[in-house]
């Protein structure tokens, strides 16, 4: 039976919240984050090794990380390292691996896991995964591993568990996005909410059929790719088709739509090590509450700090409290732990962003000229024309940030992104309408309050999504103008070349005549 088990490791992320330790050139899954002598992806393989043969391990990663995976995991067959030609979120990543596995092993039982998680109690972890494999092998079932929360964590998604169906297996009632601190506290007190570990277990036929049902366009593209699997044409075919897949998570593609989703509550000491703060909670502390990775780090009067500098020749810190300090390859971060959610923004600003800087400068100058600055309260009236220009600049900057933040690099990316946002809105609206229908039938004030609170939470999610859709529509409306300007630029360029060619020929003719 073990020979029928397959492990899929997703290792394509860049770990931007762990800058400067984690960079696009070498993300955190390929780094010894804990200072234990193993990278995170090596620890992941070691954790799962007793559950299936090494030839049944699969790694899905970005094309640029394939060589790194080969070096760190030489025991994994080279053909089982799948290169994503473009980042398309978890659903296409998982589909690619499962379609390949199905061709080789039609009845395979599959575990999908991130490469960058930490597990303290490995034995209990293996017991839970083995139980999930047995459960999903017996029928049309999908298990997502849930972790009993120990604190009101705002950095994780949550699973609302329902009735018990078998031993320790519970039905999933719903999934919840990363909450506010207040909402996370409510989840903790409720007792039936679990952290979503992002570890999925299913039979390969269950997941492929589910994708075919709920995301048929993705299934069609996988079918086209599958014709080339295990042939010399595979890299070229995947390189052509995979980038056209919709950017969509497995949560939106399947998990939130199917009604055969289950969870096993667990206590094996899991963490996705997604932030410096989470790493600080996992590492041993000195008497002052400091967690340190690095042999040449010296602290004086520091408390509750996270210091990660394994490559530093000498690092001396004095008087820091509740701070993050990290050094890697000449990049240094010193940041209050309470501000760690801004590290992504800090990292972006370390690279020159000329366009953003230009827009910011123009907007700032315009506001200063008109008296519209935050320090000055006696605003001078602004002419309608100037006000319109400022608004246009603000909108253009907003559109630029949207394209950058969603990694939109081509027209296909934009179409996929817009479609994903529209589908999310539709799904939330459907869910909200369902809840509103339940409110009409409610019999107790408590139930009425709970349902209305759920509606309010959905509305909070819908508001930014609708704003994003409006931005998409503005960008679409600009496409004809941009195309016209591009065509004018081409014509001008052709004219310049023609002018240059004419004068070169004229010069040659004069030289010849002399």
C-alpha cells in the first residue's frame, strides 16, 4: 500500500516576508532557517520519507530553482522535479503534478505539502498523515490537515470544523481567511476553529475529477499537457500551455466548492514559519527572551529579539527590544517585530522604482503647489482642471501598483487575474445570499447575530475585491489608447530610421563623387 502513496512538495514561493534571509535568488525553502544543518525542503523530505518510497516524491518549483532542488535533494528522481514556466498559484501547480502521477499510478494516494513548514512532533505528524491517507483511499474524500490553535494568530487561515464522521476525522463547515486580532480571539474561544496548515490528502482520481468539475478550463489545459507527459516534447508543451492557466489557488478552485472536505485536528507542533515572529516563537530563547541564529552574534541589554545572522563575521547589538535583525549577503534588516507585516514593502523599496518615485514626486509637487498637504489645514481652493489632473495621477499610480502587486506581465496575466477576482466576488456574493436566506428562517437572536456577523465579514472581503475590479476596468478602457500610442511610436521610430538611412546614403554618394 505504501508504494501507492505519493508526496508532492510545492517549492515555488519566494518567501518575501523573510527578507533579507529569503530572496528571489534563494528563497527560504532552500535555506537552513533553524540553524539545524538541514534546509527546509530537506527537512520536509526527511519528515515524509517513511510514508512512501523516494521514487514517489515529487517537487514542483519554479524553473529557476530546478538546479537548486537537484543539488539539495539528489535522492529524488530528476524526472520528478517539475518546473513551472510561470507562477500560477497552487491549483495549476497541484494539477500538473497530479495529472502526471495519475498517468503513472492511476490509483495513487497523494499528499500535497508546502516545502517551508516546521513540525516538532514528527512521529505524531506521520500518524496523522497515515490516517488521512487511509481515509481518503476509501472513497471520494479530501482531507486538509488542521492545527489546534494555541494563540489568536492573524497570519493563518482558519478551518471551521463541523460534525465528527470517523474517529478523529471531522467534516469541514467552512474556510475563513486570515482574521483580525479580535476575530482570531473569537475563533480561539469558539473551540471548533483550526489553523489551516495547507497540507492536503486525496486520491488522485478524487482531485482530478474535482478540478474537472469545478475548474473545467484548468482540466482542459492539463489534458492537453498530458499528451506530452514522459516524452521529449513535455518541456516545450508545458512551457507553451502552463503560462496560460488561470492564476487560482486550490482553495478557490476546489476546497471551498466541494462538499466532501474533511479535517483531522492535530497537535504535532506545526508552523509554516511564514514570518520572523513565528520563527522567534519556535527557536530556543536565552534568559532575556532573545532567539539567535549565528555563532558570531553578541547581545548586550537586548530583550525579546529575533536575530538571524549565520554568515556574519561579527555582529554586536545593544539596547534593542522586540526587534528583528537579519543579515545575509550584505543586506541588513533592523525592524520592530510589531512592524514585520511591512517587510514586503521594505524589500520592494530596496530596489529602485523609478516610475513610482516619479508619480509620487509629481503628486507631491502638485499638492504642495495647491496647498493640499497634510500639515497645512487652510487649504487653498483647487481649480477643477488641476483637481482632475491630480485624480488622474492618483489613479494611474493605483493601476501601476495593482499590476505590480499581482505580477501581471502580459495580457494573459491580466485576463487571468481579472477573471479570478470576478470569480471570487461571485463566490462571496453567492455565499452571502445563502446566509441571508438562512437569516430569514432564523429562530433565535443568537443565530441571527451569528449569521449577520458572517454577512458583515463577507462584505469586508467583497469591498477590496470590487475596488480591484474597478481598477481592472479602468486599465481595460485604456488599452485602445495605449495601442494607438504604441503604433504612433513605431511609426515615428520607422521614420527616424528612414531619415537616418537617407542621410547615410547621401553621405556615401557625396564621398563617391569626390
